[in-house]
């Protein structure tokens, strides 16, 4: 491509500050931004980025379609919510207009195993209009490509075990609430944990209805099985509340989480496969105390056993950099809802993004 990649930013919260800057620093161009927050609508994106004005103002969601038709972006970055149902309208708008889209929505990483209905709707529309929709972020490397690479150096695998912890304060109120932060233990049990005390048959019915609430590892396990050629036989999930001995104030929730109440949750997903490999993964998302820090640890058991630990990763920045580095892959991809395991290796982009685009 002999011009800059044109990008529209959907959502101008914490993540967008990084994604927009990274796009510009990788030689791309932000040509529009969309939000529902009246405090930012009409403002220059430079105010969001805390830089000089850029000559691009934030558009209200109700005017998004008109703006998208005018600016004709190559791709949209959607950094709003964590469930595919919550970003469906934004992604469908892009698909309907034939605009490629990539989202940090965690369920979007591999949504077919938790919400096949919406996944098919987006896939069908994107194929009709010739664009690509996908999900990426921190998990693309640290829960995905990194693990499949280790697997590639292993002779025989019997089990893959992984855990990752992150501070819900870094990702906004929707994510914090989805993790049960601020709930009493009784409320957590009723609103979060009880969802998974069902049989496999009941869970499948909920999934098919589009109302299942997957933890992040639910979709990661599906991605890994697809990437590694494993055939899923069963998959279960349980959530356990996280608590702390002292009160913790959450700036994201705007409240003090009392000692003994849920600061978040630990979600454990267990997948069995026809090939005999078991995946047991957990994500721990909570309001951090002063002792807590992000950590990513994975072990592949077999011949040989291998453990890799990433301590104190800058999860927000790594998420945003992964999304921006994926932009050429999305534009170059075949049409449809294409998960990143089909794109191949996520590479560092040393040249401007447009120099990696070959399909336009």
C-alpha cells in the first residue's frame, strides 16, 4: 500500500490512548473516533491522547455510520467491552460497511465456542462485504502464540497448565463488574459462580442461546486447541471469588471493596481432548492490593516438561501493541470472522504499517 493505513478508533477510554498513539507511531493515520461519553464527544482526539490537537474530533455513536462512510477507513479498532454480545453492534456496523475491524474484546479472541450465533452473523456479513473481523490483544502472544511455540519444541504433551493475573483497575468498569469486583460473597455466588453450576448439556444450550458468560480462558482454550490441532471432547468452567484481608478502594468502581468481599475472581477452565491432552487454565482478575502484580505462568507437561514465567508484564501496553501490529494481517486476510491462529505469527513492525499491506 503506497499510502498510510487509515484507522478509526471505536471507544476512547484507557486503551485508546495507547492504540491511537501506537498507530501514529507505526506510520498509520487516525481518521476518526467514536464514543458514547458526552464528556469526550466533540473533543479533538489529541485531548484524549494528551498531545497536541490532531484535527480529528470524537463522533457520537449515533453518527458513527455517516462518519465511517465519509472517512472510509481501512480498519477500525474496537476497545470497548469484554463480551462479543456487547461489541456486536460495532463489529456488525463495520462488517456491513465492508470495513475491517479488530477488537480487544476478550471473548472475540475465539468466540465460536461461547457465542456461535453472533460469530456466524459477523462471519456471514463480513464475507458478503469482503472484510475481516477478528479479536486480538495480550492473549494473542502470552496465552496463545507463546504457548504454541513451546509446544512446537515438545516431543509429547499430556497437559497444558496456565495462569495469568491482571488488575481489573486497568481495563475499565465493564470488565471490573464482569469479574464480580465489589460484590459480597453471597452476591458473587448468585450472580457469577452459579452460572457454571450446570451440566454440560445445559451449558451447551446456554451457549447456543447466546447468553453464556465465558471467562477469558474459555476462549483461549478453544484458540489453543484449534492452533494445535486438538479435538475438544469437553470443556468446563468454574469461578472462585478473590478476597483481601483489608478494605481496598477501587477508582474504577468508585467504591471501597470491603475486607472479605470479592475483589474479583479466579476462573478455571478445564478442557479434555480426543488426543489425550488436557488444558487447565485460569485467569485471576481482581482489584490489586499493594502486594499484587501481573504474572503469566504456563507449564507444558510431557517430554520434556517446560515452564515459562513472565513477571510484571505491562499488560495494557502489550495488549495495544499486539492489536496495532496485527493490523496488516487483518487487512491482508481472507474475508470473514477469522481468528488470529489463522493469521500466522504476530510480528514486530519495524516499518510503517502500510508497507506490510499487500491486499489493497
